[in-house]
C-alpha cells in the first residue's frame, strides 16, 4: 500500500512538472541587451534607444550594452538618452567601438561602465551650433555643468569631462593643453580611470564579461526608424515640401481630384510622418497645419485678409515646430514657394490655364443682353418720333408722344411747355429730345 502511494505521488509530481515545468537556471538566466549606437545622435536614435531600454526593463534584462561608434549629434537627443540611462535600474555599459565623440562621449559617461579598444577615441564634446559656430555662453555653461554632474554620478573625475568640452582647461600631460579639447585614446581612458577595461571586439567584451551569445539580444531599428531618418534628412525636406506645394497647386488647374493632388497629399503625409516618428514633431504640428488649411478655405467665403493671414501663419508655425534646424526649414519653405511661383507663371502666362478649383467659389456668369437678360426696358422705338412738351424741360420734364406721357430730357437747353420736340437718342429708359424749329 505504501509503495502504491509513493508511485501515485511520483506520477502526480511528473504530471505537474510536465504541465508546469520548473524553470532551470539556464532558462531563468536573464539576457544582456546590446543596443547599437552606430550613427549620428538625433531624435530617431534617441527614440530607438529609449524604446530598447524600456523593452529591456520589460524583459528584466541583466545588463544593457551600448555598442557606440558615433561622431556626436543633437544635444537634446543626447540628454534624452542620458536621462533614460540614469533612470533605469539595469546596469549599463558602453563599448567604444571605436568612437564616442561629442554627444557620444556624454552618453558613454552616462553609463555605469565604459570599455574601450586600443583604437578607441572618446571626448571632443564641445557644444556647437548646426552652422558650426560656438554655442552661446548660456548653453556652454549648462553643458559643462551637465558633463560635470554626469561624470561625478558615475564616479569619474569631472576635470576630464570638463576638458572634453572646455578648451581653457589645461591638461598638457594628456596632450590637451589650453586651446585644445581633450580626446582620450583607449589606453589613456583606462589610465585616467574613464574606462573599466579593454576588449578588441564586441565578442571579446562578452567573453570577458562571461556572457555567451545565447545570453544576448541585439536591438534593431525598425522600418519606421529608418524611414524617419531618411524623411528628415536635410536634403529630403525641401523635396517633400516642393512636391507638396507643386502637387496641390497643379491640382487647382485640373478638374476633379487627380494625380497631382495625390502627390501633394502624399508628400505632406511623408513630411509629418517622418518628423513625428523622429520625435521632432507631435500631433500639435499636424493640428496647426489643418487649422491653417481650414482658415484659408474660410477666407474664400469670408474675404477680408485676416483669416488668410492667420491660416498662413498657422501653416508656417506647424513647419517651424517640426524643424530640427529652423533656418534650414525656412530655406526649404522658400524653395518650395519659389517653385510654386514659377509653376503658376508658366501655367497662367505661357499655357493660358485657369484655376478650375476657384470656379467652384467664384461666380463667372454674366447677365448681358446676349444671354437674354434685360436690366430695364429700352425705348429705342421712340427714335425719330415727335411729341409735345407737357411741362417745361429744364432740362428734364414730361412730353407726350403717341398719347403716352414720357419722362424726357432736352439736349441741355431750356424748352418751353407746348413746344414740339423730336426724340434724338435713347439710352435704356433715358429719352433725349430736341426742339423742332417751326
């Protein structure tokens, strides 16, 4: 009986194990997430890294590894990435493979550990404008404070971080005397305490950390990320705006809705999709644009200019708040408007086309006599007839012609009552008479 009970227990345990398998150490082992940072730091990259960190948190990953090779990029995007790294509870590590310059250096300093290779370069973190000039003093002061705080929070000597962004810091022993920004090589970073170790490759790094390939997952950019990066490229923006402007303009010269309207709307969609996906714009930009179009349509029914100006302003503002570089956005809008002006001149002056769109709102019918419209009764049948003045003409008065009382005017002279007159001109209801000499 006892043996039977033991057998039943073992069978039940096996069944439970089959239905609810016990997680082994290998299965329960958390994975390290590798996030490639191998291009310019911008809104697209910031969004990608933030989503990757959130996914790592959801997966309860054991470590976040940034595989960095970047020349730098946008300050605001780098700060978003740094903030996310500082917030997460997952240990983070940067592998400089081989460059982490400018904003890339700042991101590397935001991680818990830094690993390098012999050819690595980290530093040169001065903040500059998009046109290559130095940033204003406020921005520089803020940036230096941010670098100092980030270095201190990760246990690193802040003077090196400051020297990467401020060429007035004198560190001749690191080949960064006054007037030069500090850029560490891989070996220098280790010597200065800015790197925890060295690895010749990413595989070598994983091996030194005792992490197998099976224990890693590499985050990858999706189609939307790649599309957003392409659509927000400075060379693509003026093309999209020009296509949108030309498409909608040419659509106004064609009846109905056709290919030009489709091209214009598609270009606008791609413009806003790219900027929203890149994190450069939000739905507020789209709402401002739609409000501007609505106001321009109202202007057709309620002319006066105010609604039209407000609509144009709303559209312009929607583009401005979508811009990574407002100056280049303004230039792109100028290119699009110039192209539209040339196209409009060609359509109207050279090809003689008229806007079909406006015919829906503008009355073009004329009420002339050829169309059968008569505004008042013409008295052309009175020409040459004679009559008698019932009143004096001074120069207007009343005459009797064929037993009909008619209002008439003389040619400008005074005519006495009872005088005989002849009709010499009729202009609609106006009858002009002249005294007949006896």
